[in-house]
């Protein structure tokens, strides 16, 4: 066979193979293994309205179910209601208890957080300890009883939070007892919370921690003796404005909280430079106006590496509007942004159709993923459909595996700051 004939046959064979591959007779071996989708699929594990942390074996069962249905991240509570949910030396010294009393009663000396991390790692779940409720604490807690000077006040000198300030918590748990707010400007409060944070980061093999929307200060508060004296020292003896919404008074308090957030960032970096900081927050405008939480500055400064925007509106149109705010898209240029989706509460069951609509909206806009509040309402007693229906629906929604990407530390960037 001469060279020209052999060349013709080789070209003809190549064309034949290409046609056969294009119509499916030959598999594309180079792409037969599709890389897993990068998408956060997280769930918050709380002690409020949930027994998952307290019943022996419940945590392992929950994590196994989540892993089987292709979830990849859990956010277990480690701080809530003035108590820790892991054995804490700092808590023991300040409150007299090393962890939540009910957790100790039900689980003895077991380290539940350690169990969650070990089980999670074996099941391919990323575990992010969650400091829930921020500076809020029960008025009758040991923490408040032992340190009454740590509590901030309203202008009328009252300490107990009012109904409007408790509204988000009451929606989740109508049995909530009276709460007060630890003063985030008080150095002893800051040092105590910083010790808790460092304990978790230093003692557990984790790559992230998370704070929430209560990591700030309700705008009506800040009229306690310590804060007034601090304000006077920096304002030539003037007392704080009587209007809690006064722009300068709001900015001054928010800046003090910003300073504390920078301390947290520096401490976490010192203890574990690979540990990221995540935040689950309300919209920037609401968070700043009502809780003095200036998370946009935190993002711009590189202090947080992952932001979950909590969008719990019942109307899908409001959900979409919240995701389309320019501040959110600006934040996406600086850090990883996901969406917090409500799956139901004791007072507000939510259908799976509503959940799926919100997941699809977040996916269409290419957010980093979603976190669901909370475990019990995924397919438990709070869910609006049967457990089997809910599990099957989530299985279909997450039919393909996905990895939860570890955030890369964002770089500070302060130009073109939108005011929307």
C-alpha cells in the first residue's frame, strides 16, 4: 500500500471516529468524569427548638442523612444564650459552667462538638462552628447574674429587650424567655468572647467559624454607664444624643464594633492563619441601621471570607429583590457570598416548593451556595410535608454531589463603595 493510499485511509478513519463519537457510539473518555459542582449546601444545627445535640446518637444520624443526600456543610452552634456547647475553660471561669447545663445532663462529659467534627470529616462534611445569638443572653443566666455591669441599656435605663428587638428570635421560638444584650463595647465582654473564639479555633481541627446577625448592637441600646462615659471621654464631655438613630451616634458605636471585629480577625489569624471567618447577616442597610453591624466594612477590610445573606421573606419577589441589591453584588466582588434560606420554624412551616424556588433563584444568580435554617425543619417535626416527601425532594434537588469550597481570604478593597 503506497503512502498516498495509507494517508487517505488514516484521514477517512479519523473522520469516521469523530462522527461516531459525536452521535454517541464512542464515549468521550476525556470528559467521562465530570468534576463535582462547587456549591455550598449547608445546614444550621441549633439548640433552639431542636433536640439533635442532646439525644445520644442523634448527631451521627443527622450527619449521615445529610451526607447521603449530598449536603456538604454543617454549622453547629457553639455559643448561645450565655452558654457554650463544647467544654470551655473560659466559660467555666466566667459563668461557673463549662457548657450548657442541659447538654451536660443529657450527654455527660462527651464533647459533642468534637463528635460532630470527627463524624463530619469521615462523611465528607465541612464543619463550621457557629456563634449564634451574638451578644444576646437570658436575663436570668449565670453570665448576667455574675456580671451585671456587662449588660447595656436603653435610654430609660431598662435592660430587657423589647418585643420588636426580640421579633426575629420570637419567630423562631415563641417560648423565648426575657433577654438582655451584652455590651459589645465593654472590654471585659470583648475579652470573654475573644477567649471563646480562640478556644474553638485553637482546639479543634476546623477551617472556619461563623458569626450571625446578632453580632452587633440594637440601635436603641448603648445608654449604659460604661458606654456613656466612653462617649463623653471622646466628645469633650458631651453625652450621647437622645435620638438613638442620630447619624454620628450610630457611626460611633458601629465603629467600635468594627474595631472589635478587627481584633477577632487578628486573633484568629494569629492562632490559625488558615481559619476563615464566615458571617450570616441581614442586608447591609438593615444590619447597619438596626443592629449597628457594618458588615460591608468587614468585607472591604478582608476580615470575613464568607458572607451568607439571610433572606427569610415569605414573598419570592422580595427574596429576589434582596439578592439584587447593589451592595450584595459589590460584596460578591470581594468575598464568597451565599444565601441563607428558611426551611421553616415552629410558627411558620414552609413548603418544599418555596424552598426549591429560592434555591433556583440563588443558582440562577450564581451565588456560592445556600445554608438552610434549620435542621429540624428540613424533614423533621417542623416540616410541612412528610419526612419521606421532604427527603425525596432534597435528594432530587441535590442529585449530583457538590463540594463546599474553602473560602480564600479576600483582599481589602475600598473603592467604588455603593451606598444602596
